[in-house]
C-alpha cells in the first residue's frame, strides 16, 4: 500500500488538497483575460505576504535558484563586488553562482550553525568607503543548518555604514512561514520559491524588487533573457508573459495566498513557531542538541539535530525512508553526516508533526542512539496540548 | 490551514491518492464496451478477495445497509424466520431491517463486547427441527464494539445441526482487511462496502452470493426492484447495468484490488493485525481495557477503548475533533459514552497510526484521564519497530 | 491517445472540472459538523432548483431508479392502485417497479413519441369516484423518445377531477435542465438524479416531497429500510445520515448548484433550449424527423431522431463509438433500431454540440444515409451564431 | 457554466486527464530513489521520441525559452558568431536572445511564410572559410506562420560546406507531433517544451544534446548557473537534481511518453498530419489561403490562415473567445492582424477539430467574411471520414 505518510523535509512541503486542485487547471489561452485574472491576485497576494509597500513582484517559471539568478543578473554588472557570509550550503551556493556570473564575492566565512555576522558585515561595509560593494547577499533562513539571520539587523548595518549596496535576501525557506517585512526591513530583493511556505509544487521563483532594485535593473549588464525582468514587466502590464506562463502554478499561488490569509498570516507564523518549538522540546528530551548555536538563531521551518558522537545523521534519514517510508533531510556540505534535519513548514499540524517525531524516535532506537522511545513525543505532546 | 490529518474512524478510511484518481473519471457511455472493461475485473477481483470459488458478486450503487437489504430481499419470503445474535449497533440494525421487511427474527441477545454465541446458535438450530429458520445472520466484525465473530465456527454449528439455513455475513468492516474465506467457511451471502477495506468512497454495496443463495433468489418474494439481483445478472451478462452504474466507483474498485494484490492480500491482513496490535499495546500501556472481552474477539480494524469509571468516551471524540482536528469514533447504542473507538483499517501505516495514538493521549490528558503522555505511543513504537 | 470527445448520451452528462474536483474529497468524519456544512446547502439548493416552497428534499445514495422506489415505498400501501401512462422505456420501467412492489397499475398505453395523455388521465381520475387511485405517475421527460409531458396540465386534470391522488413526477432527465415548478405545479413527489442536469456522477437519487407526500409517509406500509425517508429525516435533523453518506457527491451537488445559480437557473434552461433547437434544425436540414410527434412535446435535453426507412438507428450509435469515439444513445424498447438519440444536457456548449452534429453527419454518411455533409452543422451554426 | 471547449492555440495543448493526474503528485523526497524512478524513464523516453541514438537529454524547470538559453549558454563563448534565418516571431526571439547574451548573429532575413533558406545558409557557411560561425540556429516549426523547415536539408548544407558549426534546432512546436530524427538528421541540440506535443502544462524545457554539443559544453564560457548542464549531469548521475526538480512534470512526462508510445509515435505523427490536412481542406473550402507559401512548408501542428483583404485576423480570435469561448491564436509580429492561427497539436481528435472549424466559420460569418457556413466543416468531414 502506498504509505502517504507526511514528509518532514524542509521543502517541498506537504500540500493541501485544494492547492493541488488549484494547480491542476485545464488548458486556457494564456494570452486571454482569464489568465490576467489569475496573475493579478497572485502578484498582489505575494506583495501582502512580503509586507511590501512599494516595489514589484515577479513570478518566474523556475526554482529558487532561478530566483537568485534573477536577482543578480537583473541588477549587477560584470565584475561587480558583492558581500556575503557563508555559513551553510545555501549561502554557499548563491556565492558560487555569483562567481560563475563573473562577480567578485567578498566572502565572510562563518561557522556553520551561526547566522549572518552583523558586526563583521558592518565593518566590511564601512571599510568599503568607495562603495565598490554593490550588493549584500543574505540567506534569511539557512536550510542546511536550521539557522535564521537577522535581516533587520543587516539593514541597520548598511545604514550605520551609510552604504548604498542593495540588500538581497534569500527567503526561500522563510517567506510565508516566518515573519518577513520587505519594506520595514529595507529589503531590496527578496527571493522565495513556490514549494516552501506557499505549499505549492516546485516551479515558481518568486522575486520581490524594491524601487531601488528596479532602478538598478535598467543599467545592469549581466546577460539574461529568460530571467530578464524588463520582459516580465512588459508582459504583466498586459496581463501576460514574455513566454508561456505556468498557469497552474500561478492559479495555485493565488489560492495558496487565500489559504494563508484565511488562517491569518500572523497565525501562520505562530503555527510554524509552535510546531518548531515542539520539535525543539523533543530534541531536548532526547538529550540531543541543535546545529543552530543559540536560541535567537533557531529556525521555525527546519531543525538540524546533531548526531551524538559516534553516530551518523545520514543513517537516520536513510533508515526512516527505507523502513518507515518517512522523509527527513540529510546533512549537507560541512555538516554531512553530523546532523539530520526535520522540516516543519507548509501544510503541517501538531498531529502530523507528532508522527514525524515518533518515527525519528523509532529510527534512532533502531540505530542504537541513546534515546528513550516516547520521550520526545511526550515533550512535544505536553507543549502542543497546552498551547493548542 | 486545512489540517489533512488522517482519520481514525472505523470507515470510511483514509484513501490512497491513486484510488481517488481512479474514482474520478470523465463521463463515458456506460452501455459501451469501455464500461464492461472496468466492471469485469472489479467483479473478478472481489471474488478473489472474498476467496470465493463458486458464486457471483454484485456491486450495487448503495451503502452496506443496501447490501443487507439486497441479501434478505433477494433470498427470503415474507414471514420467513431468521436467526441472529445482537451484540452491537450493527447487528442490531440488520435485525431491525429484517423486522421492517416482515421477517420474524429469533434474536439471541448477547452482551455487547462478546461475539456470535456459537453454542447458543447451534442449539437454536438444532431446536428448529422443521427448518423454519431460513437464514442465520452474522456480523463478522461488530464495528460498534471492536469484536470479531467466528464465521467458520458458525458454519460448523449449521453443519452440526444439519440445518439448511443460509449463512449471511455482514463483512462490511472486515472484508479486505481481515481474513475472510467465502467458500472455505461455507458463507452463502457476504456483504461488504466500498468505504472500508477497499478504501473507496462510500457508495458501493458489494454482495457475494453462493450458488445456494443464487438458487434461493429465484423464488424469493420480498418486494424489490433497485436491489433485485436478477436484473443485475442480466445486466452484467451484457457488461452493463439495469440502471446507470456508478462508473467511477467501479473503476476505483478495480484499482483498489490492484493495490491490495500488489501488497498481497495476506500482507494486507498482516498489516492490519500489526497496526491493531500496536493500538492494543498502547491501550494496555494507558492502563485501559477493551470493550472486546477476550483476545480471540479482538478486531483488527477497530478498537473500542473503555473509558475509566467516571469518564466519558464521547468527550474524547469531541475534543479530538475540536481541538486537534482528528476523528475517532464515539460509542453507539448500549456503549454510548462508555467507550471511544479507534479505527485502524484501510490505507494506514504505522507512522500514521502513531499520530492517532499521540492525539488520543493528548485528549485524554486534556480531559484528566489518568494516563501518561507518550506511554501508549512508546508501547506501540516498541512493537512497530521490532515488527517492521 | 484517449480521445476525450464530449459525450452526447442523455446522461450521465459531460462534467465540469470543478464538479469533479468537488466530488473528490478526502475522507472526513461523516458524523461531524463538517459534513452538515456540506449537506445543508445541498438540500437547500435543490429546493431552489425545484422551486419548492414547502416540502422536503432527500438525497439517497442510489440512482434515479432508487428515487422511484423511494417515492412509491414511502407513500403507498400494498395493493394500492396507481395510474400511469406508458409511452417510453422509462415510463415503462416505473410501472414495472410498481407491479413488483405489489401495486396495481392502471396503465394508459400511449404511442411512443407522445406524452402524458391529459384528457384520458382526467377521464380515468373522474371515473375513480371512490378514489382508489392513490398516485398518478408521470414521466416529465421521457428519455427514450425525447418527449416532455405537461405536468402543470396533469395537476389541472387532478384538480378538475377533484382527485386526491399524489402526483409523482419522474424528472430525472428534466430537472435542472428544463423548467420545473414543484410548488406551482402541485407536484407531490419529484425524482431527480445526480448524473443529468446536476452534472455529477451517477450515485445520488434526489427526491422532493410535498407536505402531503410527507403525511402519506407516516402510514405507508410497503417494506423499506434503505430508502426509508423517516430515517433520513431523523438523520438530517442532526446533520447526518442513517448510514454512511456519499460525502463527495453531496459536496459536489452543493457545488453544482452554485454553478447553476451562477449561470442563472433560467439561463440554464434557455441554454438547454437553445442547444436543443440547434439540434432540431440540424435534423430538419438532414431531412429527418423526430420521434416526438409535435413541437410542444420536444424535449430540450434529448432528441430522438427517426432513422429513414430501411436504415438502422442503432448502427449510427455503434459506428460513432467505434470509428469516432463519440457516444450517442440507441433506441430502446419499442423504438429500438428505429431511432438514435442525441443527448444535449448538462455541461454543454454550442461549440461542443457542433462536434456532435458533425460526427453524426459523418456516421450517417458512412452508413449511406441520404444526408449532406455539413448541412445540419450549417443549420445549427446559423441558429447558434444568431442567438449567441 | 464553464464551457470547457477545447483550445485551438498552438500550445499549450488540450491535456489528457491521465496526464493531468500524473502531474498531480503528493510531495515526495526528491532526493530519494522514488524520484529517480520517475526521472530515468522520462529521460529515456524523450531519447526515443527524439530518435536520439547517442547524446543526452536534459529536463530544465523552465519553458522553451529557457531551453534556447540552455542551448546557447552551454555551448558558446562570448562574441561567438551564429547563423540564423528570421522568418517568424519565434526565429526572431531566439536571435534576439543570442544578441542579449553577447553573440554576433548573422541574420538571413527571409519572408514570413517561408522556411529556412537552405541555399543561402549553405552559401553563408561556405563563405565562412575560417569557421567563425559556431552554430546554426533553426526553427523547425515556426509557430507564428505555420511553416516547417527542412532540418535534414540543413544538415546537408552544413556537410556540403564541410562546416563544423553546431546545428541547434528549436523543435518546441514540432517534437512529439511531427517527424523528428535527432541522430539521423545530425542535430546537435534540440529544444522542446512540455506544453506542446508532450501535452503537459508549461514548465519543462527539454533539451537534447549530441556528443559534439556535450563536448562544446566543457569550454563554453557564457555565464550560466540555473541552466548549467554540467550541474544537471552530476545530478542525474545520482538520480537527482542540482535544485528542487518539478517532480509532477517529470512524472507527467514519463506518462505522456507512455501515451505517445501506446498510440505509436508514427501514428501520433500521422494523426497530426490528418488533423492538419482536414484543417487545410477547410481553409481551401472557405476560399482562403495559408500563410505558408507552399505545401512542402505546411506545418502539421499549426495553420496560419490569411485574412482576406480588408479583414482583420485578430478580430477572429477576439470574437471567438468572447462570443464562443474558443481560443485560437492571433498573428504575431509582421503578420499581426494579417492571419489568425489554428493550433492542432497534442491531445486532439478529428471530432474536436471539427468543433474548432465550425466555430471559426461562425466567427468569420459574424465578422462578414465571405465564407459559407458549413463549407469548411464539410470539406474536413469528407476527409476525416474517408481516412478514419
């Protein structure tokens, strides 16, 4: 029997039935007003979710990686310098992309498990008195380590340095699940993906651009066509696309926003926090620790659990899949084998979360980890039932 | 956010995606060969699931209740006497139906929590030396109490009494989940429903008839049209129906049987037993007891848990629904308030089951029941992980 | 490649995607308030579609045949006399059902192609001075011949005779597609099915009962359980069912009514009339005639086209299916072979209808019928484009 | 009522139900073996459809435009010269993309309505004795004009010139609908999209690369990350992706290939030819002409019909959408207003096609075009029925 257990990877997330149905649309003419009726509410909805007061939102038929490429190729010039901290696989990959596109990246190497080093970033910006740095890249939620960074703090650092660099934020695994304030935080470019907080299949890169980023777009000379936002702008003005749009995903996105707003976006954040806190209490009950080094860094969408000395985090993920049909996330890069990750974002309830924790316990017991069956579940139950 | 937690009612069950899709078919001409291609494998598949060597299977667009009515109206005559034990809500309802249709029911009142009283049945049959009793009704799995009865034993009782009555079995909540042997057990009529072990939506009554039952059909004078199997027989011979068939459900049934047989029907039974045993270990760990009075009676599809003195089983069901969005079953009839029921049939995994047990624990704790959070989960985990 | 051509059978109809999705619901607890929230609008919506001011609506998990059985078994007593005209296969079948249930049917044999003979019915009622006739059965739209009957006229006949018989109407292939006025016409029982004007899969019998019919229900002694409306009444009062309800179909029905009312129920009738009129103009352009003997009898949901002398209507249906993958309806009973039927109800547009007419033309040409390719299409096009 | 008429745009196409269902998959772990089981048959299937004996296939989460970008950025270097003919909107766009990415395009301006000018291409290649031209771009089926080009002829031109340039073919609107022979024709890069012959939603760019193209990939210096095939290669080797793959589309693609091969790929081509020929006969019966200037150029997936002097092709498309709910394609670029386009690819039957032709006739009549209702339909019927 196909198990249909929930997944506990940090995205793609479990999907509501109604979103799956909204994505499954019969073919329409994507140059017709029927399509414009799907597109406009999707864009307006993303603006509300981002808390974007001015700026524009673009929906590219791509993944979050395409969103990163959209961000840099539309605003930067060959040889430009960007500043970025590296503290996980996803911050690493964005840096690597910049280098492939001919940018010079000033990399602040940071221990995996920590977040964006605000003081060092501020220092680097202050040291750049000629404003060679054109952009600061930030990974809001480092999916590899379960660490969130302080984006409002980054804005303060930029302001303290009086530095005009664009603030580009990878919010792929945070947006629509954790608080995000595009305008209040002074974000210039925010990148999200359909398959995380928006609970859709992968296939849409969601990019928000501030007026300042839109201005930068006009002169940017990095080559681009597929991701060229000037073509998107022209298309959207006519309710259309420069090429064939992913109609189903856009219809699904509009519906996802309805679901998020029906629940209440703050309630969505609170639910994610509550789910995450239950997981963290379970981890504590198991006597284990998190990869994230301090509570202010704890992600509410993914938790990286450190394997005890002598045990392999990857084995947990493999055995959970093979023996119980449940998906967790392996450690990546520097923390490969050292952690396993529990995703807790998107369509998820406390009840579903408990089955994930119960499964993790069985697997750890199977592998001889020194944990007590039911202990983490009980800690989470206790928290969930008193906060429901 | 819609929770999409699994349900833990004793049917309808959680449904595999692929079954839902198989049920969702565009309109076809139900008088065309395309329909016959759906119907024939569905019927043949049910025969295999029933372990029926001779006899016929009928698929009525109705629920299990319609299946009962099909059984009695097609084989009995007004004023006929039938023998039935009453030990739960579903055995009661079939008896009530017989009375409404003008049959005389010899009722063996039996404590709820026990199964069919073989010795008393045998005695009653032996006492009926003139063979006034035309049918013995048996509820294979009494969904109200979580009790299974010994159908092979009933056949032995009939044979011991040398009695020609038809053996009619309500297998609605057992067939396709628990061992059932139509031919080996000498069953004359078996009634199943689409929404239990077959994991389909409600809407199909599935009725198996032995050659002897088919013969009885020819002279039965209880009025019937919708459920008249003679019309069905004529229809099936032409690959069609006497009225508009529920095409989607029939296509879905054929697919469900493919899923059951891909898993292996014995493996399906073993999975149900394993899931049920984990639930029973959890109940024991909670310090609670079952409604079923002895292990040989334990149902593998539903467990009725007795509320401790002073507590209300119905409250568990209500709070689970309201606070956690999880469905359990209330006690019915004589055991209303005295038990709550955990369904564990259909598309279900150990992982899903654990979320049900974890939820039940939270609810019981919320209601002040004297149980320890995590205790039942741990007992089930221990069993599941060593038997996976 | 699966053709996915529209069907042109007189039901089940082509289904809107959104209805199929509304029918495909994950399992919920059918005893929970969530189910009541589906049931109540479905029932209220049917009342509006029926134009029922007083009375009750019941939704049985069955087909239209089950609706007929519900009508008679809930209101009549063994041996009761009913009056019915027979002028097609469906009026025949209801008569046959009455006889199987022990009723005495006074049959007014009427040529197939004509409708209910009002004068003869009035005469029969007047002749029944002792009011032995307990019900008059009427087939509003005889699907076998494409003939509608005058239900308002039947009420006048009853009133003219001062006769208290119940007026029972089979509206399976008319309700929700053609004007129907439950209260204004003095209908006592109306029977509909999910798979026609409501555009759902087969599986729901929809029965409307007047206060007078509800009163008759209390003393009716025909045996019934599955179709016993007293159990339904008790269930609905609690937002539930006496057995497991077909949740998906009920949710789908509520949605179908939303679609009908979004279009406007009078607009739905007008669309059906317009589609039908285009078909009739095509038939005229082919030089063929209808089975219905006069324009006041023309059905707006199905057209039975008479085969020219020497040609076989059934061959049209068979060749259309085999060669072009298009479903039409064969002639049934007395008109078997003499006609073929074009269904034009449910989800259907002028554009879809034209493909049906074009296909019929190809088939008739293939079979050597004396028609001109494109002639019927052109006549329908001319009508459709000037009335769009 | 939502009309659910077929669409007659040149892609996205009408989609089979089973493909829509195959695309709608619950979330799985895209790093698990379950995903590899979807990916590998999809890739192998595309290879068969392309008739590719050596080389590799890549599936990018993008549209055909992304496929073009993949082709050029993975094989060319900044400043490289490419040769391309411009004879429609899609050949124009690819040229424009090359220019945006810093390539020098030698453009052979060609009248819209004609195909790739083989003799001029051969001459240009021969004139390039130092082999500055690194690639020849060809639009196999120019969707804007309904013109196919002779790709085998292009290979002959390259060979006749002894020129080593890569042969890059845009087969977006031809592949899987019209004959295509990757290896036999000596194609180096073929680009297709999910939403045309593969009958999927938009969202997958499908790129086939010859060994020679794969070799070029190693040294190409155009910046790329999202479309970098080296990352894809590494991913596929592990049954995975460099980023989150569009699981549903890949599963759907594997299923689409099953449908194509169940029909038989040659039968698929024959069906498209037959549908197209019926359309062309209808156009002739209307007294109208095609944009394609000679029969050897006629596309089997889209027909561009030239509006008579004084009439506007775009008006046909607008009125068809507004009045009849049917989608055709407008003229683009140089032929805007001068033509309207009828798409006839993907899931389409003769029966569906006839409704498109009948609609076009109504619209043209509504707009006062000098055509006779039913004339084109009759011509197509006559052809379809004698070739079915």
